[in-house]
C-alpha cells in the first residue's frame, strides 16, 4: 500500500458529477496522516501528472480519475479536474 492510497481513495469517492475541485495541502496532509514532502511545498514538478514509475503521488490521483489542473504553492492548495479518459479509474 502506497503512502498516497488514502488520497486516492478520497478522490475516487468524489461524485461523478463533480468535474473539478480543490484541496488544501492541510487537507491532503490530514488524509495522509503525515506532512507532504518539502519538495511538494516548493516544486511544481512534484505535482506533475506524469506517471513514470518513480513517484507514487501522480499514480494516486490518476488512478482515482483525476489530473492536477493548477497548484498554488504559496497559498498551499491544488486544483484537480476529472480525467476525461478515466482509464485508470478504480472500480
């Protein structure tokens, strides 16, 4: 189980009619029951949608059917939008 499984599960439970939503870093940390890595606080690349096998966090939101649309580092929030393909959506 990945550290980001609780985030994936939370996002997978968002109703299908919701096309985008935002989460504060604080809410994500609450879901994970731990702090985000420092890189998440300072590097937009950490919030990439690329699944390259190294980073587990994009796999979490992509498996739940979401993509990062925008991240606001100074204000500590991220906006997600529903992946139109939903190819990785959990059953």
